[in-house]
């Protein structure tokens, strides 16, 4: 459930919906001779913005809702998350912390929610509602999310009660007062307004999500909050005095993401073969249609790879999760894993689990090219999911940097790409250990670079030796693209560029 994707763009409509609700609610309260404190009004506004974020993260239309998705990804086994926690702690803690504000805000808004069981039921109910809606999406539903969200609500409730205990005057401002025969009494059942507010916000998120899918912008967040929010396609500035670095690579680019400035470029907009750096885009595209824990049965598609391909040694009949396929594709650069993932996701795109391999691949490659354009890589064309040299397949160093920028926004993909090795056991029982092909990540390599955080290697006859890497240096995130270099040169070129940026 905890998956961040451009939530800031939903806030303007969420704010508008919350303000509209408050106006209507205030008028109705006044008509009924009731009143609420300014603190309650402010807390309801904050609750509306919080719910905007929750719904944007979970049930926005951008996640591809369809009747065909029902049952395709569902976990009804409680506490399965504990078994997977070591490999994906973000999912565990993220689902808890996501609902802490909910429990806290309920305590500060509602007299009714001073009772623990009422607050827990509200938290579990909201989470269950979200999971039911996610049954219709490619992301699926998970009973563990409900459990963890309820734990988060409990933590928020405790925090809220502590705040009220430390600041006694706040207690008198919680809830609604009703005028009965000239005297004000505190209304005991005041939680209905929270449900109505949730409905207002859900409608605003749905409208915003459909607008985003259609390519429209309803409100610009910068006009509401007075800040400029970067999008996937924001173009970088070029340094007035670029770095002077002598490298072997035919094409290269070094991008300071913190200042959105290109510090070095060498033929970065010349068409080149992408090789296995393509797999960054394959992973990004697959993540749009699949959740990590979904089971995948490998089929005949893995036999389509070229004889000299890099492999993760998958064979028809193997069963893995999507996460394990991502491991197999990104670390040892398995072309077989790329095809298995592409066909599985392609069938979801077609909404046909029996679609032929050719039809699924065609659908997936089409989605890859749409994704490429979405992230700002507009001078590229991809024809297969593994990047193997093919007619009509090309990209640029700049476009690969744009793809890398989107790639590192995914905690899952970044975690895999920054791992020197990963050991796992497939669902079909085979134990595996994969080593990262990126020498900058390997502590045993002479090219090990402590600041490196990924991303993807590549090598082919047309592309030469390639590396798309990222590094966090002094709190600044850099993306470095080196294409058309030599085996040793790609490491040396990348280190030279990172060192120049650091000096």
C-alpha cells in the first residue's frame, strides 16, 4: 500500500474538497445551533489533506483499476509480512507509519474517538475500504496491510492521548457543542463528519487521478502552495562551466539532481544502442502493472533470448515472485528474467492471462515506450525488454539519465540495484544467489565506490560497455551515464566524473 507517486499534485484538489466540506459543515452546524472550535476546523482541514495523501498513495485511478484484476493479487494469510520483513522493511514500517497521523487526528478532532475501540475500528475500516478497492487494481490487496494500518492507528491514538494529557486546554476544544435550551452540551456522536470528509476527499482524488491519466492538470500545486514542484519531465539546466574530464566513453552525462543541473555531457543526445541499461525501463514499466509479491510461472518466453545473453538461469516451470524476477533481471542482468517479467506484465496490460507470448510482448513494449516518454526520455525507441541489439532500438545518454531519475524514485528498485548480492529461494524451491554486475557496488572490486547507489550495467556489440550509475555525495544525488566505453573504461570513466563533481 505504501507507494509514493506524485502525491503533491493531488493536494490542491484535496485542499479544495476539504474547504468545501468545512463550509457546508459549518453552515449546517450553525443551522442546528451547534458550534465547533477553530482548532477542530483546522484539524479537520489537516485530516482532509492527510486523507488526500492516503488515497493518492493507494486508490488513485492511475493504478489501473479494472474488473479483470479481481483476485489476481491477494494475500489473505495474516502476518506473512513478518516473513518478508527483512527483505522489504519499507513495506512493514511504511504501512504502520502511514496510519499514525490518522489515529492522532481522530483523537484531536472527535469526542467519540476518545474511546480506543472507536478509533481502532475507524482505522481498520479505512484500511479495509482501501484494500477492497485495491482488489480491482493491478496492485492487489493484502490482509497484512489492514493489520499494520490498525497498529499505526493505535500508535497515533496513544500519541494523541498523550498530547491531550500534556495540554489540558485542548480537551475543551475537541468535538462539537450543541445549544439546547440556551445551554451548550458536548455532542457525543460527532464522528459522522469524518466519514463525509473522507468521501469528499476520495471524490477529489478520483477526479485528479482520471485527469492525470488523460494528461490534464486540474490545478497546479505551485499556484496553491507558492512552490515549484518538479515533474518527471522537468528539463535540467546546463552548467555554465562544465566539468573538464577526459573519458574513453563515446557518450556520457553527469547530472546533479539536487540542483537539476547537467555538469558534464559528451554527445549525450546522439542516438545509441541501449544494451541492458534497457532493463531499468523494463523494471519501471513492470512495476506499473505488478505488485512485488505476485506469483509468476515462467513459460516458454525465456527460451527466446539470444545464445550469448546474460542469464539468471530461469527455465519453463520455475515459479517466482515479481520481486524475485526483478532481482534476477537487475543484478545478474538476466535477459530470461526480463522476458518472463515482460510477458507476465504484458498479459495484465492485455487483460488476458491466456494471451500469446507475442501479443503480451507487443503490449509490454508499447507500454515501455509510453513510460519512456512519460519520464522525459523522448528520443528513444525500444523493441524488446532486455535491450539486446535490434533494428529500430535506440536511446540517448540523456534519455537514460531521465529513466534513471525515475528509477531511483522507487524504493524497491533502488534497494535491489544498490545491493552487491542477493540470496533467495524461489517459490518452486530453487535457492539462488545473485551478484551485482556493477563493480562500483562490489566491496571486493578495485573500482568499489562507497558513495555509489546503483544502477545498471550494459554491454553489446553496438553499445559497447555501458554503465548507468547513481551516487550520493555530500547529500547531493548524481546520475552518471557512460555509454560506448571499454570494460575497464566504464568504471574508470564513471569514477572520474563522480570525483570531478566531488572536488
